[in-house]
């Protein structure tokens, strides 16, 4: 049967070539979303296969995280950076869903998703989300969810404060800047649950820290964290 399916796939791709999201070259059988060359060039972390990895360590002493992983490392000129730019600034929600689905398959096969019950995208500032028309972290969460069929809930963790730019601040100022930024609605629905916060890029970790702390403040929960990319300086 798989032989027939392969022929059918080849036949379909004659008319609808599947293209690599990063370089637009035609995908061959067995490749999904990204071609093998781009995948190899992507500086993937494999954090999802390692406990106490660098990203988990970056949160030690800041917030209680069960597991943390990021697909790739984010630096100037990196392919993941270009893709995330398209996702955030060019309306390419499909990029979030496709990369989310791809990463979701890695997370699932590595056992990272075990016990996770609800996916929670990092909320955007509501005014920014209205302008953009969507929350890119929700697109990524939906991609991961399509692989694991878990619920994606944007109505539990909400952004009720406003923060300025994080990049020019010191660590304490950044913490002060995001403290109280997030509020948990319907806390009864997350009691005893293992939640997974989903972000696009983890730059300083302050936003995630505030999300995780807000969720813990709301009750008895476990919280894990995933992102498409992590800034290189957080993994050194
Ligand atoms: Zn490619």
C-alpha cells in the first residue's frame, strides 16, 4: 500500500510541488516542510532530548519549569530568523503552523510531550495583535497541536499590562518591566494540569519567566516551555 501511496504522492507533486519553506527548492519523498540541506543548516538544539539542557538552566532560580526546549538558535542571518520575520511581519501564519507541526513531530518522538495537557501561546499585547491580525505564537501552538491533538487555549493566560522594549534593559529592570504583565483567567480549568507555554523566540527569558510565574501563582500546575528559537546568548 505504501508503494501505491508513494506513486500517488509523486503524481500529486507533479502538479503541486512541495517546496522547502526556507529555500523554495522542491522537497523530495521523506522531507517535510524543510529540505535536508536547510534542516542541517538550521542550528537545531536537540534540547528536547536532554534534561537539564542550557535552556532549562537559563530558568533556574527564576521560575519553576518542568521541561524547556527550542527548535533552533536565533542569530543574525540564521534561516530561522528569516522565517520568524516572515511569520511575524508578512502575515505568513502558515510558516508558524508548518514549523510548529515539524517541531511537534520531534517533540512527540523524543517523549517531550508526555503528560502535557494544554498548550498556552504567549499572549501578545492586545493592540499589537489587533494590528497584526493574529498571534504568531498561537500559529506555532496550533502546528504542534495538529501533531498531538492537544487543546490550544488563548483564553487562560492574558496580557493585561503593557511593556516597552526589553532589549535595552538590565535584568532587574526587565523583570520589573514584565512583572504583573500577565493574568490568569479561569484558574479552575488548569488545576492539577501540565501546561506547555509556546513562544516564537526566547530572547532574554523574561517574558516566559513572567508567564510561568503567573501560571504557578494561579494554582497547582506544572509548566513546560517550548519555542521555535532561542537567542544564542541564552544557550552559552
Ligand atoms: Zn531548503
